[in-house]
């Protein structure tokens, strides 16, 4: 039977229904009047190579034509790797799309990795689509992923060779991002980097130099002099609601004496080790940084916005961090989670990204509706133990946040201030302010 399709070019119908044989002109005329199950048509189906070619097939043939606008969406000519069945996703060129097989044995691990580096586009039951963007790669670097790690894992898990343009895009977005940080420390602002070269490049710009705090000894020095400080470390920081500090990746991966001897290799475990070795999403960001020093210089608080804008123009977008544990200027807030409060693993995972190096990173935590974002925010406030402001979209949300702080934390009622159009309470220091 011929396929039942419509012609998009002239609005005519061609072909016959699947449940009726072809009929003559009279039958077709009756069908046009709505008297039969057939479909009206005004011209004969296209015939090619002795068979009927319907317009649906013609459209599919046109879609893979390199001269058609839809040709960029056909990747049937991509070379599959010999062991492609053991790899969970495809990396598409040009549009930077990644398609994950949700039914693959490694789908869960691959999804964790893809969520860290790409933006979800659509996730139906069997095939999930992600897209690499500049902002998603910025976010990946901000949580500690390295440029080479991202490229290496993509190459290991892709069914097709990773296109060169994708690799170039990843390098362009991640090479300079994260190398420079703006740190609020001791109630003063510092620009910080593990390498001296990015800071010298920034100070080579006249606008950035005007933002710098310069003492008398450096006024007449041509070459900018950088200070040095100890690199941040998570150390013994414990996020409330958890039992103990996160175990370093190296220790977690270390085998127990005698474990694994005489056992056959497990392909699934070996595949998971790829993530543990290359991109351990649970790792601390203070690996081997305890004895390292960072280069730094102080900047004026009044010029922060100018500095960030100029650094972005120079291709050095800044990560922002708050060194709350060394803040002796602002008073501590007496707040902690109640002993009965225990956060869920995915909430702990999101908070570990915020406090991975012992500081509070500036960013956005994204969780589904009903996943407990309010409790995540309360736990973050209990970790920092400083005054904070909760900005809400309505007066109802303000009262909800106040109720949740009273429910989950030990903060005193007198230390919570509500500031809305109808209710303006006096803000005491230190305190929480919901508005």
C-alpha cells in the first residue's frame, strides 16, 4: 500500500488509505466529498525507479541534502567507533548537542557528568538531549572541572569521535574562566589567582590599575608587585545536616588491603572508575592545595563593578567567593540546624559545590520543584553563620521563609526580621532579614 501523506508544496493530497485499495476517479471524487475513507488527491504520486515515492519519503530525502536548510540536522554519516555500543551518548558537531541513551547501563553516571557541563534541552523516556553552552561550561569550571577533564570524558564516552569544533569551543570557554577570583576576605576585596600571569595581564589594563589599592611603596614601581597568600582549603568544614567532612577523592578511591585480589574485572565498575579518576563530581576542590600559595592584589570596594566589567572584556570572567571563616569584622550569627534535621544526599551534593574549597561561592543552585530548595538555603545560612538577607517574590513567601527557619534551625525569633510593604521590623545585628 502507498503511504498516506500530504504534499506541503501545493496543498494536494496523494496516496491511498492503509485500509482500502486504490480506486478510480469516481471513488476519489466521492472521498473528496466525505463519502468514503479514501483521501482526495489532485495529482498522481511521484514514480521513481519503478516504485511509488510519496511526499513523506521525498521530504526525508530532501532533509539529508547538503543544500537544504535541514541538512545540518542529519548526522547519519558520522563514523561510529568500533565499541560504540559500550558508550552512552553521541556528540553532534556544529550545534553542540549531546544525545544520551537513557537506557544505557552507564546512563546515570553519564547524566551526572552532562548535567555538570551542559544544559538539558529535552529528556523523554529513552533519549535525553543536552546542549553545550558558554554559561554551562562556565558553571562546570566553577565547580572544579578542568578543561582537559571535560574533553577527556567526552572522548571516552562518545559513540563518535568528538568533533574538533566542539573541542575548540570547550577550550575557548574554559581556558581563562575560573583562573581569576574576586574574594571578599577580612571585609576587603582581593583579586586572586593560582598563576601570576593572568593578574599581570589584568594589571596591564589602565582601568584595572585604577581599581587597585596601592600602598606608598608601590607608587613608583613600573612592574606590578603581587602579594601572596595561602590557597583556600576546605579543611575540617562540616556542612550542617551531614555527619562528617567529605572524604577526599584519593582516599575514597584507595582499595582496602586484599580487596579485589583474584577477582575478575567488572566492566561496569571500570566504567565508573572513569568518573572517579577523571571527573570525581564529589571531590573536594582543595586537592594538593594545602601547601600552595595564590597570587593576589587588593582592589577598592567602590570599583568592584567596574573591575568585573573590565575583566570580562579582557576574557577573564571572575568567580566570586566569600571567605566567611576568616571574617572577623562581621559578628557571628548563633544559628545551626536542629539535631533532628538531616538533609538529603542531593542537597548535600549541591551544598558541597558551594563550599567545596572552604569558602562560599557565588552562584545559583538549581533543584526541581519540591526538592527542598528552602532547606538548602537554610543550611547554607547555618554553614556561614553570618547575617544574611533572603529576597522573596511576595509577602507570602517572606512568611514561609520565616516559618521554615523557625522549623529547621535553632535561630531565635528575635534575630529574624521581616521587611515587607505591610510589615517593617527593626533589623538587629546580627540577624536574618526576609524581604
